[in-house]
C-alpha cells in the first residue's frame, strides 16, 4: 500500500468551497448526513438497494494510505465507512472519517459534488470554533507573566490564605474575640462509706429535690450519692433526665462516603488504549468504573485564565459519567455553546471569549469540573470497556483449548485446518499471533498471489478490498454466534481450494445467498429472487459447474448450508440443529430449489448436456449434531469443505469448538501469506 500526502493548500481550497474555515468543523452528524446523501445518490444512479462502501471509495484512497501535510493522522480505504455503519467502530473514529471524506472529495468529482451540495443546502452559520491553547492558535504567543511557575498554576479550588489586611481597607480590622473563661475545677469524688455500712438506697420520692432544698440539705436525683450539677455553662441544668454518665459510649462520627469510582489511568489516555496497546495488554487491564446514576451536573460559563487552568487540570480526570447523564450533559453543553461538540475538544463560542464548562456533583464528594474535551473522551471509555470484555472472553476460551494437549484434529479435516498439529498447539499459535496485534490491525485481506504486483487490484475487483480485523477474530474466538464477516473470509479460502479440484464447484458468498431469501430483515419476493439469482449466476466465472454450495442464515440466529448437485438432481441441506426454526428453514429450502432450477437453465445455455429435472430430491442431513447453541456456523462451514472434497462430515468425529479454532488458524495463516506477498510486491516497485 502506497503513501500519499494531501497538501494544506489543496485542503484549504476544498473546505473554502464548502464555506468552512477548517475541515475539523465537520462534526459526527454532518459526516453521517454527507454519507447518507452520497448513499442515496449511488442507489439512485445504480438502481440498487445495497452496495459495498469499498466499491464507491476512490481507488487512490483504497490502495494508498493518505495523511494531511503536517498531520500524523493517516487514513485508507478501510476508514471510508459512515460513522453510524456497523464497521465504523473498528475502522477509526470521527477524525478518520472526516479526513477520509475530505480526501475522497479531493480525489473523486462525485464525492466533491456530494460534499459541496450538502454544505450549500446546510450552510454553517454558527460562529467559528473556539481557539484552543495547545497546537491550534498562537493567540497567547506574546503573553508574558511575572509570576513564578508555581504560582501561575492556579488550583481549581482556592483556599483562603492568611496574612495582613490590605492597606487601603475601608474598615478597620475587627478585634480578636476575648479568650473563653477558665473551666471550673473538677468536683472531687464523693467519700464512699465502708463496705459494712452500705445499705440499699430508698427509691426517690417526687418533690424530693424541693423538699431537700427547704431542709437545707443537698438534693439527690437519679441514684445513690449522685452529686447534682452546680450550674454554669459547662454542666447539665436539670430536667426530667439525669446527665449522661462519664463512662458512657462516645459519640460516633458520621460514616465517610464510599470512595469515588475512578479509572486506573486518565480518561484522555484510556480512551485511545485499544488503538495503541496490543490485545494481550488490554486483556490484562481492568475495566473502567462508571459513576453512579445519581450523579448530577450543571453548566457555567468560563473564560480567560480560569478556562486555561481548567483545560490543563482536567487532563488528570479519572471519572466517567453514566450513559444517560453523559448524553444529557453533552446536549446541555451544545445548547450553551451554540453548536455541536467537536471530538477534538473544541466547541463553538459566543464571540465573547467565554466557553461552557461542566461541574459534576456526586453525593458526599467535592464537585469536579471539566470542559467539552473530557465529555468527548468519555464515549471512548465505553468502547474500551466493550473491547476489554471481548479480549477477556477470547483468552478465556483459548485457555480451555490449551488444556487439550493430547487431542488432535481429525485427519479428514486436514484441508480445513491446514496443519497436523494438536489442538493445544494451534490454540497457542493463534493466541500469540493475535495477542501481539492492536484491535484495529488487519489479520486477513485477500491478495492474488499469482498476479504479482497486480494482486491487490485483482483482490479489490473480486472482493472489494474486503478484510478481517483483529476485533472480528476476537469475537469469533469465544462462545457466541458467528457473524458473516468471518464466514465470508472462510468462503473465499474455500473458493481458492476449489480452484485446484478436478470437479468445478461454485461457492456463493453470504450476501449472494441472502439476496434471494431475505435482505434488510424482509423476505424477498419470488420474482425479485429470480432476478437476483440470474445476477449471481451471471457474475460467476464461466465454468461447467457440477456443484453449487452456499451458507444460509435464518433470521440472524442460525446457520445452515446447502449443496446443489446439478447432474444428479440432488440438494443436500446440512443442519446441525434439526428442529429449530423449521418455518424459516422450509422457506429457505424452497428458494434453494428455485436457485437449482435457474442454475441448471443457465448452464444449459452453454452446455446442452446439462440434464433437466422435473423435481429435485431434497436430502436433509442432520448429523453431526451440535451440543451447544453457538457453533452452528462452524458445522455448516465444515459440511461444505467436506462436500467439495467428496467426504461426509457425519462419519468424522469432530468438536464444534475445534472446527471454529481451525477456521481461525487457517485465516490467520493465510493472512500472513497475503501480507508477505503484498510486501514483496511493494518492494519490487
């Protein structure tokens, strides 16, 4: 992949044509709306309902890594996804999206027209972005201060300082209060009589105190030899209850509030951990705690030196707002600022120099203050928690396979696994290969090895630059439903395997088989299904196929596979969990029969010897059975590998987790082969 640089003058010319001052003014909502506008234009021109974003990406962006002059951030074709797309989270944040969008507008007249048309329809009428004090403007380059460095850093909470009053005070200082009067001497303890003269005390009589006062003696209240209070400000002044005894329980101090849930490192650093640290390091970290739902916030204007101080001090922030509170806080800051929050921390100002800051209040703790930059970093903490959970689940599943030291893969599945190592050794190799990568790295991207320097272009023409990231491998390496991303990559490898076989077999991708069954959660009509089938058959290489194999998804909950044998009139349906989703399965099988009819009719146009069948024989294969509810995709894929080689998976003893591990290992190893071939092609240029 080549390296290209976009000049600043060309970028400035582009943003000026859109009425912008800087391309960073393109917010999340703006980028999403621009992609939607471009998507609608593509669908209208091509008259399609669905397309791959890599097919509408400019080729120079798809095959090169671009960066802006003077900027370290680089983008490529994988970053050209809408911000709300399912793959957007794994292909960079909004900074990558808007830079890729601007480069696409620079390279492609189509995307330039889309971007300019959007800003013509939605001009940016807000005030310019507020100036930032680090890496943005030189507004304070000539500012000087005579204060020492330790006094220039103002704390967020200023405590009162002592010292002499000012000379120009309008009122004289108040005199200090007089010292408190000395305490009276303690009362000596009473003399106790000898033990032999102790008697049981008589119960107190009502009015005894008054009666004793008239007799001239001392009144006793509440017990034997109890000395009454002598009065004064230090003692008890009588009443219905006696004073507490000196030997009673001490007053209990109030219980301190629970400690504030803080992250191990600062949130500005934690938000980018998954794009900087390897997977093994992320798995060894701890998830970030979240503040309680009772957290409150308030906004207030701040500017000048106070805002500069807060901007520097908030770099130490280690708390994260709950999702609902965070959403409300971002809306409040947007309303107070008069525009959306940029993800780099900038926010529109009202032209008076003040910006909107946020105060966070948690019960029992001192308030915390931050700016819009901290709010923009907090969604990255939630993404970190999700990534950490995925990494931990991946390594937990792999450690279970490491214990299978004496277990090996069946010899009949050698083509699927690609090695004769034991299960534990394969698991260890996958853990090492994936653990040293970053979650945004690419594990597998097809490269036509036999085409040399044109391998990347051939792969792009065949599969649109499709690639598998580390995060998809991590999600596949645990107890969860297999997605079509990993299965499509495995089907590509199955196509490569079929190229060397004597009998020609056609392998359909998951989107091709889904196009005549259900798309976007809606069933496809029979007339539209026939049109999609002809389209799929038309793009297949012209070969005398004897077999068509495909994976079928049932309402995004279950995978089955099918094999269409043209010359025997047989359709084998492989289902490792027979009895589940019977209605959806019956509808999918009817569409497979319809596809078999269209395929035989299509082959008959080039080969007159293709037989004609009045009825197709549908065989339901339900062995082996999966013991869990998440390995249906692995069994369905293994059925197809065995079918193209003329084997029966039902006669092979296999474990679903081992088949899944074999698929991961094969993709990781093939991805390394493609990377080496790609590096050799680049070195030869």
